[in-house]
C-alpha cells in the first residue's frame, strides 16, 4: 500500500499585487508549452505548473478572462497585465505561470508540449518528456483548430 503525500500550499501574486493565487499540490513540476498561442501571448514558451482544480484567488475583480480557443481561456490581471492562468473550459485543468510562485525555481522541469510548434532558435537542455500538438489533443480528447 502506497502512502499518500500531504499536499503543500503554494501562493503567488501578480506584478502589482492586486491578484494573488494559491494552490495545493503533492508533486509540483514545471512544464513548457511551445504552441503558437502561448508564444504569441507571452513572447516565448509558457512555463507552467499544472493544477487539476481551480486555484484560490483573491482580487478577482482585477482578473480579465480571454477565450483564446474553442477549448481554453486565459486570465490576466487587468491592472498590470500579468498572466495568471491558462484553463481548459471543459475540465478542471489549469496551467499557472511558474514565475508567480517563489518556489517555482525549485520545481523539476518534466514536460514540453506542442514541441512540433517550437521555433528552431531555442532549446532547453533539460531532458523532458515531449509531446506534439497532435499527441496533446489526443491525450486531452480535444480536436485542434488552427492557431
């Protein structure tokens, strides 16, 4: 019988401090998304920690949500523009920017998605699992649209 780890609570905030987020996780790790949407949104790969429930948020009156595709939306602080989350609309999947959390630099880098859309001008030297966009959509049970 395996023993369940106790979840640890992590908290972070946007650049201006108007919005704070918290989530619980037993094994946080960093992922990178190289899709065209994420790179257009932030100017490079989106480095995230995944959650499978909505994060606790304070300052929600400062959160603006943009529906970026048929299956997802992105939230940001309306005061300072800090990216707060990527969320699947039909699931409890959230990707939160690692940079919001002081502990983010300690989390292992384990996964890169939409590796087939990654430009050739950068590479990470960490050894991670990689998935193409087609593999991601198959795993999530979604159908792709152009991005």
